[in-house]
C-alpha cells in the first residue's frame, strides 16, 4: 500500500484545490448536492443504529454511531463529491500558495455551502420526514435530543467546537490524499471522522441534516438553526484553513514558490537562441528540442 509523505500530500492537496476552485458551476452544484446527501445519509445511519440502544450501554452506543458515520465522507471522497469542510482546507491551501484568487475561493465555498445544504435538506425531508425514518418513536427522540445538544451551545462554544471538528475532518481528507489505494483511503478517512463524532464536535454539513430534520418534525426553529449555522461555519473554516492548510502549507510548501521560480529560469535559459558560427544561419532551440 503506497503512502505519500506529507510534502507530497501538500502538493496533491494544492492541485486538488485548484481543480475544485475552477470546476464549472453546474459540476460544483451537482457534486455539492451529492456530498450533502452523503453526509446526511451517514448521520441518518448513525441515528437508526443507536436510537434503540439500552441506556446501560453508556458511551458504547455513541461509539458505535461514530463508527458508522464515516460512510458519508467515504462516499464523498471515493465516489465523488464537493464537501464544504474538505474544500475549506484544500481550496484554502491553493489560495495560500497563490494558485487561485480570493474570488475563486469565495465562489467555491459559497456554491458548495448552498449545494451541500440542498442535498442535506433533501435527505432530511424525504428520507427522514416523509419516509418516517426520523419521525416517530426512539428515532424521533434521538433526533430531537441530538439536535437540542447542538443548539444549546453558545456562539463561542459552537465556534470552538467547529474548529475541533474540521481540524479532524480536514485531516481525514488530507490522509485520504496520502494513499493511492481505496483501502488506504478508507482507513485514513475512518478514524479522524469517527473521532470528531465520538467527541461531539459540530460539523456544519452534518448539522444541515440534523437540525432541519428536527424542524421538519415540529421542533425548534429556523432562527435557532441560523444562530448555530454561523459560528459552526466559521469554526469549521478556521479549523480547515488555518489548523491544517496554513499549518502544513507553511511547513511543507514554504520553498515551493522558490522552486517554481528556479524551474522557470531553467526553462527560459534552455530556450534562448544559441550563438551561430561565422557564416552560418542562426538556430533557435526550443525547450523541447533541448530536452
């Protein structure tokens, strides 16, 4: 199983961030919808698995739920998707290395936020509410209890919880870029994602499913959800862009700009016109000819 070293992962992440930032609007919206739905399905699975667990299980039930939740991120990264929390790391790193513009960063995060919300709301309404998977019995009780705990956090608590969450989620994405095999990617994704769920950190896209699902069942309000959305979004952005992208970028890519400049100098030098011999016509060597 091949594993890339951190400096190579950083380079892969930058290239991935550039591609994400310059993807077409339609592609971003489709992939964003899918990613939001995948994360919502992972959370729905979590609820369905642990809702009926005996209180005697204590923290074991939460651990089991955390262990099944990563299926959502696995689907995003292996099947394909544009997930806000992952893009907060990858696209931000591309911006830090000046490979894309601030406008491209903002455009991508805005489009992915909207499309992730659409996908999560689709699962919450049609699979949770209409189908009834979160609408009654122990499943409704667990849904309302989990949503209530998220909403109980103050602005500062939700913000800090968001940092912790995306520190781990962005590391899961980072580790997935570190393997070229599906099994390695799954292992890299699984444990950091399981950790953030077991700890109880707040994930903005997961909350796009959880809290609206409770609202569809008649609990809480959209105003309460918005007051949770803002600090969690900001915390996730800080966790992914600063604690992962900026931290690793400053260590593993600090000489990359200089290396690119040297490469350009060598390329230009190889393409210069050679000095012709007396009486002979000038000959221009392209970079391809020289190499």
